């Protein structure tokens, strides 16, 4: 590993800072996967069944990150069981639109457009402008759904989960599948099942965030026919159809008139090592409680806070086991916070903290990516860099 690239990530599960630490057992599972060759379709089917078991879905699929999961979810909703349409993507057939609240548009929805979807926005995010209180309403989704609608996208984040059931009911009334982007919604572990229980047809999770899997993994879970379509569009299918016999619970070949060429998702392929690693991460995630995860992260915050003088620090989410505990350090002005952020990043190794629009004069220490041995380094870095006395 290049020493020049090394840094300490106290900012959270950011992909550009190399994501979260692997859960215990993941690396071992990846090494064990090297011992022999496997049939990738059987491996995918087995992993998919385990994802289905963990989520309560009919079926599941390991994807190359949540972003690839969105691409495949869109590809499945655009092409359904039609192999010719799979081959044509990103050129779409009659189903070409994905409806989404304007307030939920974000950089990751490029993955849906990559599969060929045209995004149709509904609602007005009045609260963002401070100009009102309404966002996208159920009737607005209903008005936008029609014969060209391939799917509806709902981007889950803490605070909007309760809205899903109502939107899902609109989608169901129009027989249009609803895709939930829940990439960053784990933990709490209950969210593995929650969105599907609330009516999602497909849900996407990142494997490289707090699930603790390899950074390039994710999970797609949901309706069997849609997951099968997604699988057909990402598997390597360079073989005659007579030699392709996937488990029927994973891909029921009686639904298709042929095999697609490599699908639009083949550009986001997975190796056996990543799949094995993600399965170990999922097992570990299910074996640890939300309370245990929270207690561990809280102890990291407390061990760092102990080294810093009061009163400019506070631990957020101390009593909320569903949210990550964070250490907020107040520098009294946004300019001072920026200056301290820069100084921490010029240390060797650089220390990255996060900023939050909620408290622009503060830096936020997120404990989830810190290794045990990082804690002492962060304590020393903060003590060296923080202004003294604390009331300047
Ligand atoms: C992180 C994130 C993604 C992308 O997840 P990857 O696993 O990095 O591809 C997609 N959507 C949302 C909302 C995210 O937070």
C-alpha cells in the first residue's frame, strides 16, 4: 500500500477515503475463496438466497456496490423478462421512465440513467427553499405514472422512512415497481426488512458502508422476477443456452426465450472473493446487535473526548441506538473550523474529520472507520492542533 495515500478517516464511510473497515471474518472468507474455482452462477444463487433470507425478500443478488445495484434495478424494471429489450439497453422500449421526487434527485441516480431510464421528477421541495412545507405528494406520483413508467424511485434516509408505505401504495395501484435506494440505511439491522415490508419491490444496500463488506459490493433484494432479470443482465453469459441451468428459484429460464448477450450490468462484474467477503460481512452484521455497535462507537468517541478539554465538545446521538454517535467539536466560527480542518489534513498521516451544515462552526468526528490503533493518533493530533486556550 502506498504510504503517500495513507490517512486517518474520522469522517465516516466515504468511498473517496476508502470506505469502512472490513468486518471480522471478511478477509479470511476472501482468502478462503481463493482455494478453488467455482461456478459463478451457483455462487450468485447461493448468495442471493442468503440475502433473501436476511431481508425477507423473494430473491437477492450481490452487486458491485449500491450504485451498480441501482443500475441493475433500473435495467430489470426497464427490460423485465424481455431478452431483446435486455440486449437493447440503454436504448429503451415502451417502458422508459422512472418517477422520482425532485427533492430526492442525487448524484447516484446517474446509475438509473446509465441503464437507459429517463427520470421524471415530481413535487417541489418547498422546505429546501424555506418557501413552504410540502414536497412530493402521493397524487403527484399518481399523476406522473403512466404507460411509459418502468419504475418509481424512493431514496430512503433517516427521517423519511414513514413516507414510503404511502408512495409504495400508489406504485402498487398503478402496477409499477418501486425501487428503494437504502444504500446507507444500515444499521439499524431492522432496515434490512423494513423497506420491503413497507411495499418496496426492490431495495438496494451498500455492502461497503456499515455492513463491513468489501468496498466494491452491494445487495439487491426483492421480487423474484425482477432480481432474475437483474441477474441475467450482470452475469457473464458467454455460453450456449443448453449449458445454462441456474437454480430455478434464482432464475426461472422458462420465462425467457433466450439468453441475453452480456447485459448492461456486465460492466459492473463481481469476483468470487467479493461475494464471499460480503456474505461473511452479512453474517457478522446479523450476529451483532445495534446496541453493541452503538456502544462500541460511543466508547471510541468517549476515549477521544476524554483527551480534549470541555466545553467545546459534545457527543451527539449518545442515547439513540439507531443513529451513529458523533463527537462534535465547536470552533466558534466557520472560518476557524475550516482552518483546523486544513491543519488536521496536513499532518502525517492526515486526519480527516467531517463537516455538517447543521453546525458550520464545528468539525464532526465520526468513529465508524477508526481502527483501534487510530484512536491514540487522533487524540494526539487533536491536542496538537486545537487552539489553546479553548475560549479563543
Ligand atoms: C453511498 C450511497 C450510494 C452508493 O453506494 P456504493 O455502494 O458506494 O455504490 C447510493 N445511494 C446512496 C443514497 C448512498 O448513500
